[in-house]
C-alpha cells in the first residue's frame, strides 16, 4: 500500500455548545499502480506479448452528525451521536497489450460506488491521572449498505492548547452479495493532534 500511495488525508472537526455537539470526519485515499510484464507464446519468435496495466483507486469516507451529552461528571462523558456517512469509491484500470508486429490492443475497466448510510453511536472520553485520557467512539449504521460500523479508542495527553492522541481505528462495510463491494475493512493506528479554539 505504501508503494502505491499517491495521496491521503484524514481530518475531523467538532463544535460544542453546552451539551450539544456537531462534528464532521473526512478520509481521502488515492492509490495508483503501474505494472508491465512479458508473456511468452508457444512457437514464439521471442517478442511475446507485452502487457501494461495502470490502475488507480480513489475513495472518500465522510461522516457528518450531531450529538447530545447523556451523562457526564468531572472525569468522563457519554454523548449520543446520530448522523450520516458517505462512502464514494472509483476504480479505473487501463490495459494495453502489444503483440507481434507491434500491434497494440487497448482496453479499460472501471467501477464506482456511492453509498449513504444513517448512523447512531456513542462518543466521549475518560480522564485518567494527570493529563492522560482515553478517547472513544463507536457507531453502527445502515442504508445503502446492510451494515457499516466504525470505532476508535486509544490514549491521549492533554495540553493547554489541545491534545495529542494515539488511537486504533476500525471501519467496516458489508454491502451483501452481488454488489460492487461485498465487504470492506480499513483498520490501523493513527496519531492525531487536536487543536482547541
């Protein structure tokens, strides 16, 4: 994935007034790969077939929602969140096959999917000793997919200007059989810097 990575971005924003919260979360990923192979043919004169493939994959995951604090004390809070998630993916494959006498046969394949789902979940943080805390988020949803879910948790350190966090994040999609994407999972660690205004 690192070799094929062309561009990626992940960011989030949150506003809060009293017990009410609004938030947005955005992930963008662009991957590209270029491969060329030579295929020998029976009774070949040595030239064979030269196959060149150029593939690009672009995707967006955007979550937008709001929340309300159901419970809180001096060290922890639990917010109920509702909203919607957009998943948009485009895949393009360009092929060219060059055979004997330098004759070239081009071909292209493409697929795209756009999914909207309603979500509901919980969000909050638990303060530990000193400046340390544990953030958490979990939601589930459905709509264009049979099931989508995302969540994260980890550890953070609070400064006067904001927070530094290390979390493990998981994103899951199940669209069922006979769909463009039957199942998809993104997961991994994330280091984040949160600024407070």
